[in-house]
């Protein structure tokens, strides 16, 4: 039995949601959620929750994965020639 390969077309987008960020593919499929709590970060010494800036940067990094994968594939193809 052959399983169908799922594709998650680029571009991936970061959307702001209450309490964090959501990463979606070009079709609107939800790929990841990254949550933050700035109000609790100060009271818990920042060890248990991401700040909004940290969550935004992580979500942006996830959204860049298709771009990074494409550049790695191009580099590998050049190395083979």
C-alpha cells in the first residue's frame, strides 16, 4: 500500500492570534502554533513562557523552512554536477 505524500505549498505565512502566532501554508492549512505570555514572563523569571518577540521569531523561522529546504536542494544538486 502506497501512502500519498502530503505537500505544504509555499509561501508559509505567520499570522498573529490571541496569545501568539500561527503558521499556515499557501492553502491555509495550519502547520504550527507558537504561544507567548509577556505578562507571566516577568513574574516567573522568563523560564516557563516565550515572550511575544521570541514567539514571533520562532514562528518566522518555521515559516522560512520551505525557502531553506529549496536552497539546500539547489546546493546539493550543484554539488552533484
